[in-house]
């Protein structure tokens, strides 16, 4: 005897596969745009970090002639 598959589940599997495909097809372009947006933020955020670091005051050295008076 050979086991026959339950044919009632096949349409449900096809429907689930179509739903997964539709979801991924709708999300893929959004992920592409999200990637471009993150790259743009990285490019624009980097120069401001350098400007902020340049504005920080530099500490005076501790072993100077003025410090030993």
C-alpha cells in the first residue's frame, strides 16, 4: 500500500506560499530605500562629527614650566 497525500491541504499551502511571496515582494523595495537612507545618513553625519570633535578644547599638558611653579 502506498500512502496518498491529503489533497485538501495543497490549496492551503499554495495560498500560504502566495501570501509569503506577496509580503516579500512588497517589503523588498522598502528595504532598498531604507538602505539608501541609512547610507545617506552616514555620509551626512560623518562631517558633523568631525566638526564637533574639532571644537572641543584641548587639555593643557600637566608637565609644563607653568605647572611646576
